[in-house]
C-alpha cells in the first residue's frame, strides 16, 4: 500500500531517491566519451524544449564607445532571435597589432545589475561600488587588463533586459519569466545559453580574435551559465565556474536557493548530479572555485562534487586539465588561480 504523506518536501525527496538517472556516466563511458557526450547533450537540450527553431543574422551594432585607458569599451547589440536583442560590453585592447589575433573571454554576470557589475561600473552608487568590491565582481575588467578581448552580455531578465512590470507585485521575476516562457515551450536557462552561444559566434567572426582560443568565466548565475555553456558548446576551451558547483539536492531541493532562469528541465531524471555536467566538458580545461563560507552553496556539498569531478577527469586520463580553488571566503570571485589557468590553456600572457 502507498504511504500516506501530506509533506511536499518528503515527496520531493522520494522522487529524488528514485529517479531513473538513465544517462549516467560510469568508467565504461571513458572509451566512448564523445558518443556519450553527444547523446547527453541532445537529451538535455530536448528536455528543455530545444534550441530556437529560427536562425537570424547577428547584425552587430556598436552604439557607443568609451576609452578606458588600455582598452576601448563599446556597447554592442547582437541579435539572437527575431524578437530578442543581446546588449553587451565589448572590451578591445588598444595595443592590438595589425593582423594580431587574441584569445577572447566571455565574462558572464550573476544576479544583480547585469553586465555593468562585471565591468566594475557603479554609476556613482556607493552601495553598488561596495557590492562589486565585496564580490570581486569586476572580472571582465580584470581580464581586459591582461590583454584579452572580453565580451560581457546582459542575460535575459538582467541589466538592460530586466523584466519590469507593475503587475509583478514584488514577485521573483526570474520565476515569472520562466512560467511565461514555459507556457510557450521555452526554457529560460536554455534561452540564456543560446544567447551566450551567439556571443561565441560573434567573437569567432572578429578578425582580432583567435577563434579556437575562447574561454568563459562566471560567478554565481554566471557560473551556472559558464558550466552549461561549456558543457553544451565545445568551442569553450577553458572555463572558470565560481561559487556555483554544488549538489542540486542540497542548494535547490533542500535549501530553495534557486530560481526560474537556472532550472534545467528533467535534469535529475537524466543524470545523477551536477558533476556529470563536467563530464560533458572533459577533457577541456575546467577550474572550479568555491568559498568555504558561501551560505548559498554549502562547502560540504561542493567538495562532494569536486571529488566526483576529479574522478571523471582522472578516469579519462585528463587529470591535469581540472583544478579546484577552495578559498576562505563567501559568495565571491576568488581569482587566485584563474588568470594563470586561462593563460596556460589559451596560450596567452600580456
């Protein structure tokens, strides 16, 4: 007889414990890794309703330009769908030589003010200035200082693309936009991944970018997108995922520390946990950062995933291509290993 139960959390735990995990990674997959990766990518994208059916031209347009000293900062518009434009900050080093091609980095922001945060733009707001400093959030600027071409887009529901409605009544707009998109057969996480893929298309089209030397970096929700982008798009040769890697069971199902724009449909029915996303990245270079005092992503759950990620890379003989930075701090970008890691795998030092 079925057990009587009125507790929704117990029901969630019951489902979690009995999920099929039908595409899980195991040692036997090492010999057939590319085939397994293709199968899982296809299944994950299909579960999230698939990529947009229409393909449109990027139509890049620079609408403003600022001289930031060692680089030019341009506001760039890219078209990702017929009715969706991606505003970005593009940072171009001023010391580029004629014909030179530099590695490029996508700097992906988390929850907050969007692309301005990763640029360190506080617009004279002391609270924003303190928040950027506290989270070491201006990593787009930090990469530009090291001579990379950097692209920092606004994700859907952030920055210039934030959903504003008097009807929201203080509700979480990440969740509202997920619900609206789901009614129309779209997944907001996959929509943002799609936009970052279009950003890669743009970077590869630039004559000053080495098309085969692209990296991605992100904190928090930026870490979500960095992990998923690298998992689904092999053009990302090196990635740094900061303060995100954890167990879905812990941060999403137990702690409720999640939202509608970072929810992958049916993920836990297909795979075991977050570590298996990194098996889609392997053997490409991956750096994972986690703070010991991060209250949103408890370190014990993160260390559990670190062990599994290390096991994946070890199993396929690529142990030197994965690294972990467990730092004494909270929900912030560490950066202690990041720039040397990117320099090593993208072959660039200023």
